[in-house]
């Protein structure tokens, strides 16, 4: 999933790996949300208003439940 189209592919892979690890552990959506927000803000330098974490989480959880 491309969260932001200009995002570097290595960063996307890193973020996806962290999220997948949490999903496999059975982490709740709020914990995954904190990971995404933290990585996008601290690791990539975005502000929270530049992405919709709720929409990202909903998409991830739907994907995880359907696969």
C-alpha cells in the first residue's frame, strides 16, 4: 500500500514490516496506529495533518482480515 506516493520504497518496506509484525502478534488497531503515526512523523518527517491514520488503519485491518 502506498501511503504517500512520493514515499521512498525502502521506508515503505520498513513500515510494512513493522506493521505486519504487530498484526502477527495480534496487536490492536490503536497500537498499530501509534506505530504508523510515529514512523511517519518521526521517521519520515510528516505532520499528522498530512496523512489520514484512521483511513490507513481501516485499510490495513480490512486487508488483514480478508487474507
